């Protein structure tokens, strides 16, 4: 089931997913299988934009709920050391993307330490982002259309989007 997610993140064999919300995990798998991007694109983004000793959360919001999420924690050496999903019950159902994103980031802070990156798309913009060859342009388009919440933003990503 998780093959495309694990391949996309290029995880070490000793890093296994834990505390997974099966529905969100299945939705992440569905998005990655449909995406046209290179297989190592997600792993390269983690290396480039998630600072050592912090976590990143990427989420997809559909109909006011967290539809899919991934939480990756990067250790002090700069390699992913933990992979999970946000606890969907903890985030709950909200109608506002900002509220869902803020609650998910708070959950990551509480359960996985500092959250350096929160990247949340509505479902159509998540699909467009994954299939875009120009990720920065896809992020800008999602932001302009109101289909993006990006907070917190690590300095490396802020520079890349400038």
C-alpha cells in the first residue's frame, strides 16, 4: 500500500511509518500515484526545505476537512527519522483552511517538536502542484486562488519563492 509514499521520500530502511491515519495515508498514496513528478521530488524537497531537528507537515484539505497529510521529522544529521500523518480526530472538521492548517501545525509542534514547514493545499491545487513542472508557480497560483496556507515557512523556501 505505502510503496509510492516510501519511494517518494527515499526513506532509510530503519524509518517506518507509525501512528498512521489509514484514510489520510490512502489519500496521499492516491495523489502520488496520479502525479507526474519525478520519483525523488518529495525527498529532494525535504532535504532542501526542512531544517535539521524539525518537522514538516503537508496537508490537503477537501470540503473543510483534512483529507490527506504527511508529517516528516528530520533529525540532527538532516535525514528523515520519522514519518506519520496528523491525527485526524485531533484536527477535526472545520470550514476554514487556515483553522485546519493552524490546528495541524499545533498538533505537530505538540507531538513531533518544532514544525518548520506547514504547507496546505485545497485538493484541486494539490493535484495541480504535484503535476506541475514549476512548483513555485503552482504555489503562487494556489495562493492567488485562495487554495493555499503556507505557515510556518522556512527561510530556504521563502527565498525559493521570492
